[in-house]
C-alpha cells in the first residue's frame, strides 16, 4: 500500500500521541527501580515533561534518562516503549547498548593501568600487542585514546582485514577482533591529526587486556563493575530474546519508523560493545564525575586536551571529549549504532550531569539532555 505524507493536522495528532504516550508510560513504570531523590515534585514533573516533549518532537519510541546533581544520582526514568510491537514499556530496567559510550570505559581501565605502572601511554602499542602488524609509523596508546592514531574508522580509509574466516567466539578476545582491520594502512601520520576511530579502541582493548595480564571481562568486573554495583552491565552478544533488552528502531527511505535488524557488537569490545540499564549508566557517570575509580592527578590527565605534534590542542582528552575549563569544564561522549543513540554529559567541577539512552538510531540525545537541563533551570 502506498504511503502518503501526513497533513499538518495529522502530524500534530501524531506528535500529541507520542507526548501522551511518554507521559503515560512514565506513570506506568513505577515497578522498576526509578530514582527520585532531592528533587521537588515540580522538578520531577518538569523533567518528565521535557523528555516526553522531545520524544514527541523527534518521534522516538523509547528513552531512558539519568540526572546527577551535587555528585548524586537524583533521577532515573524510562519513557515510551522498549519494544513497540510487544507494547513493552521502557523502564529503568531496560538494557540499551551504550555504543561508543563504551570508549570511556576502556579508557578508564587503561588509566588505572597507567596508575599501577603497567601501561606506558607513550610506548609503541606493539610492546603490548606484538600481534598487531608493524606500520610505517609508531602508534602509541595515548594516540589511540585521543583519536590521533591514524587508524581508519569505518569508511574514511581502506579497512583491510587479515586473511581467513572470522570466528565470532574467537572475537570475544580482542586479540582476534583486531584481525578485522589490522592490515589497514594508516590514513595519516600518528599525532598529526585528530580523527575519530572505533578501530583504534578495539586495538586499545587488546592493549589493556595484555598490559593488565587478564581478560577484559575480569578487569572490568574487578576494577569497575563490582565497585559500582553495575549488575546489568555486559558485553553485547546476540540477544535471542534476552530479558529487558530494548528493540532498536530506524527510519526507512520513506521516513517510516521500523525495527532495526539485531546486531551483536561484541567484537568491538571497548569501542562500542557494552550495554546496561540507565541506573547502571548513571552509576558509571557518577563515578567518572566524582573521581571514584582513579586518583585526581590521573583524572586530570584524562580530562586534559591532548596536543598534536605541532602543538595544536584538540577537543579530546584520553577517552572523552573535553570543552571549557574551570567551573565550566564539560566532559562528554556520544554513542551511535544501528539500534541506539546515547549521550553522557558531565560538568565535574559543578557536580552535575545527564545521561541519555534511546533505542532509535535517528535520535538526537543531546537535544534531550539540553531539554532536561532547561527543565531543571526553570523549575523549583
């Protein structure tokens, strides 16, 4: 059947339906472990309305949000649907892929190893992963962390794998996952440019594993997950009906919102393979903001804009995007995959921040975090 564009009246009705649905599902999600702490009723209502309004404007299926103030998690909530076809609500239990918000996690593991004297940021990565083929120029761990490695992302250069079939089970080890791109030529001399690369973070995952002397999963469990109580955090293997997993959605060529094909991103490891519910995403953001996982000196290094070889400062620290300074210091990272869009934005010197998880790959999570901030600033 042919699809016709909606009239202005139909569009308004459609947006109103999304708005009402968002508000309704906030009220229906009370059985999940939502957090409402240190906020007035007006502030909670304002936050929920701001999220519902953005869901309506962007025509989103499901959204979950966490809000931090004074170094504490003061709000978590889900709105809309985690699975539209099954009418399953999006709650604080719903598990969503972090996509590239996984990168600050592997960066944190790396910085912990730096603290322990097990990892030299400026040594050749082949010191730790000799399996990685020699390139025309040396690549350092620091350059992996701040996107100055010269390794291609997905489509900005030639991505050449090692010959031979890939085994998904083997790729649960990052030493095998790097074979997807390890023969790729560098797209620039390391240190001369800043260009985002997920492949760099797959290699970083292998570096962390080898430098730490234990599998990535063990290092995560011992040094982050148990400390923070992040029980829902895990690697994004194929779901096959996994409990609480959010269905992903995209727009087709006609603008219709349809389910996204299921993708298992486990091979990406710290580049984009981690997932959890919003409560655990909020716990992670709180730990980053409060310097709970590394000391203040190491954290400051992580939040320092890294310079190119010509002395120019970039907008990246070690694992995060860095803007502003002093009281206005802003630490952030976004995530984008076929099934999700996520955002973490923190103002560590003011002790507040917002995290956003969407199960729509056409979402603008920054607009949601901005709307939440505006709601808090205009309500008491």
